[in-house]
C-alpha cells in the first residue's frame, strides 16, 4: 500500500549554520506530530552544513544551492514544489518544543478562517522572555516584534494578530498560492511582514498559538544592527508600506511614518550606522517604480475593508521600541 501524503512540509533555510542545525533537526525528530516531511534549503554554505545534514539526518531532503539567494528566494524554491496541505517554516537556529507542530496544525484545523498561524518564540538563553509572540505592524508603517523582551506568561491567549514571524510559523498552501510567496526582491528581512500584510488584505487571518513554542538564538545569522540588518530592514520597511498600505490609510499614517523615519535617522546617526540607513532609503526610492507596479496588483485584489485593517495596526511607541532593543536578554 502506498505511503499516505504527509500533512505538513517543514522548510528550513540554512546558511553556514552547521553549529546550530543539529539541535534544530533533533527537535524535529522529537515532534509528537509525525505527519510531516522536512526540506532544508542550503544557501551556498561553506562550513560543511550540507554534508553534515546528509550524514546525520538522512530523512531530511536537502536542496543545495551554489550561492546565497537570500531567505525569500530560498524559501520559495521549496514552497513551489510543496504538495502538502500546510507548509511550516522554521529557522535553522530555532529549537522547537515537542508539541510545536501539533499545536500549529490543530489551530488551523479548527479555525478555517485563519490562513496562517504564529508561534510563541522564546529567547534561547532566557526562555522565560519573549523574542516575539507573532508580528505586529504599527500606524507608522513599521513592523514590530510583538511582546519582545516581555515575560512569556504575559502572552497565553490564543488570538488573532497581524502576522507571523517566518522563524516559526505555519501557512495553508491554498492561501500561499492565492496570495503569492515571498517577494524575492527583499532578499532578507521584512519578507514575512510583507506576506502577512498581503494575506490580511486578501481576507486571511493570522492566529497566535501560545502553546506552540520554539527557542530562538536571536539575531544569530546576521547580528543585531549589523550593516546588513540596518540596510535590508530599512529598505524593505519602505517597500512593505508602499506596496500594501491602502490609500485611505496612507493619509492617516503618513505623518507617523515620517516621524518614524526621522527618529530612526537620529538613532542610527548616534549609533554610527548612518551609512547603511541612508543607503537603504536611497535604494528604496530608486526601486519605487517597480514597487508601485506591485502595489497596483495588490490593491486591486484587496478584499479586507480599511476599518478592519486600521484596527489591526498598533500604536507606534518609538522610545519603548528602542528601550526593548537595549533590554532584551540573550
């Protein structure tokens, strides 16, 4: 009798992660939910990651790329061939609780209006504290790490939120095929915020599942406020805002967005990261014609009303945001 198709495909993108991939894959072996397959997309690693995974985790299907295509494109390469009902994304530096997949699948199975679900992501070295409890998006047109630096026990309610962090999330493949996969022009950072926004515009809800837990080595791959993180984060921030924010809500949010950019300019000037920040904004503007073309298609297919979307947006707390950057424990 032929083997039945799994319900979930777990996709992991790896780039020189040999030192973190073992606990990630071991934790998947220990999942209480067994109806899944694992695909690892390697982005041109030079540290022996591919050989290590093939030797020690033969059950993992490895897609080995000759060079680094970025987080967005690497995920898309796997997602295009997924034939299961769900796709779960997991960072290579995330260690999942045994019930991680079981609770995510259960949440979507019982909530048909939800197109995707977010995990509770805890800080690896201080698991009582949150890396994030899903993603938020503010009236300033900026992504926010929901609950960053707060105690895990403060976020125990299953509820609808703006979006899911792709470090540990699950998506209906039916939704992804309609909404579209990650925007590959982003390369990395904000690609999941962009996907969450597009999904919400199309009427798909995101549910936060507090029982679905992972431990995350925060900023392991690119580092906090590195040149890459500042550049891609603040370039892609503009693209998400312009692509997705409905016209009426741009009128309500543009002042806050401008203040956010100015406060960020001050922050990165003081911290010595002005160069990548300015380059990010310049490159965002250079590519604006392409972004506006994408906006036309996205807004044309919009199904959610502006009042609902406005209620999804959080207030922008500039100083609390940067205080949490300083206080987060690793």
